[in-house]
C-alpha cells in the first residue's frame, strides 16, 4: 500500500487517478465545514466549482430543500450563507442539502473526481475517514490531497494530511510512505493543532477577521464520526 501527500490540488494529474483513492483536505475551512454539515443533519453536500455553478444547482431544486453557502477569495458570496463550520451550524441544515462553493476545497474535490473513491477529511473527522478507508483497502495507492490556495502551499492542510498519515500508520503497518507523507506526519506529531493552524497564513487572516472560534473548532481532532464520500457528484456520509 502506497501513501502519498500532494502539497496542493494543482499537483493532481487526472490521467493518473483511475484506481487510486483520494482524500481531499481543506482544513480552513471547506472539508471541515463539509464534515460539520453532514454531522449536523445535512442530507448531502454538493460541491461546486464557483458561485455561478452553485446558483445553477440551487435554481434546479425546490425552495426550502437546500442551504446555499460559499465564498470566493475568503469573502462570502452575495446571497450565500457564510461557509465556515460554526456559521453553517446556525443554518437550517437538518434534512436539507448543502450547495457549497469555495475557492479551493470544492475545486479540489472536482479535480479528484476521476479516482476510484474520493473522500473529504479534516482534523475533525480524520480518524473516522482513516478507519473507513483501511477497512476497504485493496492495495490501491492512496493520495492525500492538500487543497492549498490557488496554486500555493497551505500549512494547515499539510498538518491535516499529517494527522491522517499518523492514523494510517498506527492502524495498518506496512505503508510505503512518500517523503511528503513522512514530512506531513513529522509536522503533525511534533506540533500542536491550534498553534499550527493559528500561525498559518490563512489562520492569521481568519483571526484578523474575528474568526478565532472557527479556527479553534477546526483544530479539534477526531470529534466527528462522519465519512464524506463523493457519490454521483454529491458528498454523502458513508458511515451512516
């Protein structure tokens, strides 16, 4: 079993995805928010490439059957709910779909769609995703994809990847780790989550905007038991 970490979504090669399992991470905040939404009653999360695509998805659905949330360039889109986890938990998610658009995380999920299986993970649900994947592993190469920020490396996503690598190596011996996977695990195991997230570029930006509590919530490890898996264009809880 091979385990590799991609430092940003732009490293994904769609031609080499068939037969691989991909886990996408966008810790601040897309994959954290996706896990939060499914854990708090959303029936599905529909990841879209941009605001226009999200509006088109919403227009095709009955009023009241969805929550529309998203951002571009860290600014909430007009007419959309804020895309951060705690903000979303204040929305009427139960029994509704979340139509979701972000600058990086939802784009990364779309880029990964050609893989045999695609999951969304973060610090909050890392253990649940790892246990689900390990139970179904059949010798595939596993790619942990850090979303990054528009072709730039993000520290918090790399830390999140290390969180998953550490869980994988504890629960199943014999992984062949790439250097990036090993580096991510070393970062995670030698650092504290909230300190790392808070010192990252995106974390500093969020704190400057008064979103400290959102960063703190995203830094909590393994408190959600959801496994968001991409099925037919939607993320659903495979652990349900």
